[in-house]
């Protein structure tokens, strides 16, 4: 809620310095948390004549209008619902009925836009809506005030900094319990992204808040360093099936991005087991200026150096190993526990770490509390480098199968930090091995596009769905017919954008199936960007 002075400034006619219409008066009162009957508003305006309501009159009127309180709001909504129970939620069907009837009813498209803000929910929580209502009043007052006020450069910058943290503050206010982890996404090819996934266990019904943010490492190339680029990131939350014969169900996904490049969502969840699947489109890895690795020789020259009678790790290899350690140290405590080391070993060598193996590692190299330290990790690889055989050189390069090129720069990986907050229970987060995330993520994108996107019928049985998450634009093709179809897609026009695939693209669509055509991201998010594709059904 805002004060009377701010409400007056936001609602008045800037030219006349007065409120002259019932709509202006309604907005000014609403911004201050007050609500009045439309007939009362008309009578108030008639009493003040054609000159309208000036500031002095508004401040005198303000205390006489009742405040809309949370109990009043909840009771009013429930009065509209037949046989409403005493809980704090109503069904989506009941909400649709309310919004589609009455004098100020909404269209079906407008209702769908509202419900899309919290997808995949079966009920509408009135307490959550009340908090959204208060937040919206605050934001509307700030935006409207900025429109009618003159801002200096410094005050404008300050306002933008406040806006940048608004999403984080809003989403994190319900967090009482939290967990933190790091992870990475690795580019295998234009059709295949691998990465960590995380099992999530909730012991009670709760409001879950998830943030994901890319982080920089010194060995990153400028092409993928989040300090220089607006990398696209997503987190999909899937509910694990109670029955093994059932599929996991998409429950939520990131739908907010702030100026600190934090991608987030907040969702009310029932207790149970879930899976968190981070994802990136890979568009940034598919740029023409990314150096190809074809024809390069992976020799030992960049990895080790001769120091008198001993072999030492080269400075470049040492830096790369330290970056690998950061990528493997998922909890960020400066040590590798057994699970973290197992995930690293499975990705790089494919080995399974047995009990005896782990005992040898922690006994032979520097360890702290039974966990491998950073120095111990470097000692382990220094020992491997002491063998000059060709096979061992190959083994040394295998260690760098975490997105490194032959120049020992990280150019095929996105490293991120993941924050999981909960209102009513401690979230238990367990990392899985690095595995392909493309298939499951694209299934989620397809579902989101078909539920929330903008459809365009190309031919009788082919529909093009368009969806954006704020940092990425995705195109999904759907075959609604009973025969397999092949669609050839051309990129007719592209301005300030990068595609995840090279065009033209052939998309094979089975009967009643859908597939992602491509993802697009802007080269520079501060500039306009445009995409124009043509699709031909063959």
C-alpha cells in the first residue's frame, strides 16, 4: 500500500492537477488499499463539479473510504463461490467462473494469461493472491510515480537497482529453510546438453522458491562468460511418479529473470519427491566464432613441464584443474566428499568408486574430515602426470572432459549456483551423475509452449507454438494429424540473435507428436532482436 500523497500523484490528471474521472479516483484509492462502490465514486465526483478533486479534497476524502483488508477480501471472494469451504483456496474452475461473470468480466484469453502465471496448479490460494495484490500496488505506485516525476540520472539508476532486486526480495520472503548447490551444463553437440540433475525431497507441504544463476570462472572464454553474456538458464521441477509405470509430471519452471541474471520460480507444493533439471539451450555454444576442435592434437605439452629431474603441472593445467575442482565441489565447502568425487569420476573416466578406492584416495592425498581437499585433488593429478607414457597423456586429457578445449580454456560449459528455499520444511537436495538433460528439458518446453505459448496454424495438421522465458525464444512444432510429417524450416531473417541449431532445419514429426524446432537468444539483450522463420511441410 502507498501513502495518500503518492496515491494522489499516481491517480491525478497531470495536466489539470486534479482527479476528474471515476477511473482516476478508483485507481488512486486502490493504490492506497481502499475500495469503493462505483456509484459512490460517481456521486463523489458530482459533488466536486467539473473542476474535479484537487489534492486537498482528496486528502480529506481519503480517511472516509474503508480499507480493503485481507479478511474482507477473502470473505468477498468466497461469497462468490457456491458451497465454498472454510479453507484458503478455491478451485481453478471456481476462479474461472468468478472472472468470466459480472460487470467487469474478463475474456477467456485474459483469464488464461492470469492462470499461466502459476501453471499446473489445481487450486487458487487466496493468501498468495493477497500478497501478490499488495506487491502489485507497490510496483504500480512506483511505476506511475516515475512516469509523472522528473528523475535525475542518479535517482533513475537508484530506482533501477531497486527494481533489479525486487523479484529476489519478493520470492525469497517466504524462505525459512534453504539449501544451496552448484552444478554445470556441458555442451556435447547442437542436439545434446548434459548436466547435473538434483533429487529433491520435501517432508511437508510448502512454498518452494528456486533461483539459478550462472557464475564465472577465470578459465572461461569471453564467449560463454556470464560476466560478458546473457546466458539463458532454466530449472524444471518434475514430480516423481508414485507408480513406476507413470511418468514424472512437470510441476513448475523458472518464469522470472531479474537484472542480476537470476532465473527463478515460486510454487506451492505438496510433500513428496521431485527432480530439479537445470537446462540451457546451447545457443551460445553454437556460435560461428567458437573455435572448432577438429584437427587439434591433444599432446602433453600444455599439461606438464620438466623441472630438472621431476615433472610438474604446467600453470595452464593447474588453473584448469582448479576450475574442475570448483565444478566438482557442488556444496562449495572447498572439499570433495565421496559423492562429489564419484560424480566427477563417472563423468571423466567412467569409473565406479568402490569403498577401497575411496580409502586409498583419502589416505594417500591431503584430506580433511575424510574429504579430498583442493591440494589433495591437485596432488592426485600431479602423481598421474609423473607417468610419461602416451596412454597416461590420454588419461590426463580425460580429466578435462568438463567442457575444456585444447587451449585449456572452458568454452563448452555453463557453471551455475542453485538456491532452493522452503517455507515449511528443510529441502533435502541430492545431486545425480552428469547425464543428458536435453530430452527431458525439451519435453518440458514442449508442454509449456503448448499450454502457455502462442499457437499459429501453418497447415491443416501442423501448429507452430512460440514461447519465451525472458532470455530465450523457443519454437515448437506440433503434428495434430494421424500421419508422419516432415517440416523444413528456414531462417528468413535474424537480427541480433543466435540460434541453437544451424538452419535450414528438418523436423520429423510423428502422428500426434511435437518437437522443438530451435531456440534463439539475443547477442546483446540491451538491443532489439528479431526472428523470422518460414516453414514448409514436405
